[in-house]
């Protein structure tokens, strides 16, 4: 190579590096000819192979309800797999996708995105509820998912929450469910211990070391807390997307040893094998910092995995979806949904419930005693056929 050509090549390489584009990424071709085929509650994607010796696989992205693209992929496939089926979708809603190629580097470089493709599922998708006529006397697993800072009317009946409203129609919802107080943390403590324990703010565990009974201490070794975007087990400090105030297990000093192994980052495949699982999305996906549409899209993906799990298929798993508090109003009226194979589809209970009711109901279903205000709270079992 002549000196001028060598200099030109070096300049081009430097330009790629300065632009934040690796040489490996520059060699990756964007997947071509992405197509989307609608089914009953699902969309099946297919695309052309990118090829090349460094190709490791593909990342699939689904556009958010607000028109933005998520930072994290919906799924990752192997290099030989050029199809993907996205399930647990809302019929009559249009979903849009794109796909990128990734290489074998660590971390992998990513190509430019493919063309976008859209499809609208049609038909009547089978829901996760109404599968059995008689509920089990006791349950093997109970899962809680706690979202953030939205009033009942911002969720139920909202066009920004199509999946959540579909789930309410397929399963059950409480129309008169209320949080205990403001701000966030005392509600998380109340729902897990049966009382606010004197907590009045959102300070960290060093400010509120709690040596009191909780649902975690009731289930030694048989609980799990899944915290999205937490960077280490039982993390006591905040990060950009993780807030310890939304991780109640970290506050109970009498389960601190177990917290180090059972309070873990949420992975792409949720492990709900424990008897009780507490799930907190990150500060964007829980609707704290991002839109209801963003949280709804997250729930669609996450709950699709829960309902497809072997635990749920066995018929002795129940799921509670709730919010910690409303938009700081005096009423504190929040949405709460209940899903289990024995819940009659479309159940709406107008009975007055709160987080203490959810705690009592969970303790009943798992055969436990009651902590704090759960002892006198109204059970939700009769209202929802649990």
C-alpha cells in the first residue's frame, strides 16, 4: 500500500472510532426483508440472514406505545435463527418491529436496524384465567408485580394501557383498591409487613433498619425478590434506574443474610419458582419516570413470560399486579389486578381492599399466619375465586 493510501485508511479507521462505531459493527450488515405476520394474540417475524464469520445472532426490538424504540431488545436469537414469535399480545393493536445483527465480540457490536415491519393480531387469544372451575386449596407460588405512582383512572380505561386493560378483562380487577399513604417506601413496607413501621420518607435502609416480621421472614429460604436494573444482590444504594426504596426486602435486618442471595437482579427469564416472588421493574418500566405506555409494554412482555412458565401452567400460581400509590392525591385510589387459572374472566370486585388485603390473601394462599394489619384486613379470595 502506498503511503497516501495508508494514511487515508488510517483516517477512515479513526473516523469510525471517533463516531463510536467499531470496525466489527461496520462489517455487520443490517438484516433485510423483515416481515411480520399476525396471528391470534401474536406476531411472527422473519428476516433475511446477515451472514459473515463474526455473526453471533440477532436482536429483536418492538416499538413502544409512545412511538419510541426501547434501549433493550425484546429478544435475542442465535445466528441460525431468522424468525421470532412475539406472544401475549393484544388483538386489534398494531405492533411494529425492527431487527439488528450482533457479532461475537464482548460486548457485541450491533448493526444498523433492519426495515420496520408491522402487524395487527386478530382473533380471540386465550387468556391466563378461567382455565379451571375450582381453585386449589393452597398455592405453590404467588407473584407480586409493583408499579409506581399512577391513579386508578390513569390505568383502567386508559388507551395508553391496552395490555393491562386486556388482562383486566381476561382475569380480575379490584375497582376500590387503595394504597396506605405517601410517599413510596412506607407503602412497600406496609404491603410486606402489615404496617408502615413508622417509615415516613423514601430514605435508604441505613435510615430505616427494620427488625420486624414480614412476608419474607415468614418464608425462610422460600422467597425471592427480582429487581430490574439492580447491579448487585440486595443493593442498598440507588443507581440510575434502580431505587432501593422500591426494594422492601433490603430494609428488613432480620432477613439480611438471605437478602444477599434471594434479592437478585431481574434477568430476561424470570425465576418464579420460589413460593413468594416480589418483582420491581426499573424506574422507567414501573411508570415512575416513564409513561404508562412504556410500563404497559413492559408488562406485556414480562407477564407473557410468567403466564408461559411451567409454574403457572401447573395451575397453582397466582399473580397480583398493583401500584404502590397514586399520583399523590388524598384518595390514593390505585389499580390492582388478580390473575390465576381459577379467576373467572372479567371479574370486577367493588369491595374495599388495600395492600394489607393483598398481604393477607397471599398469606392465606401460602398457608401462613398473619403479620400486622393483615390479621384484620379483608381477604380477596372470595371476591376473585382464589
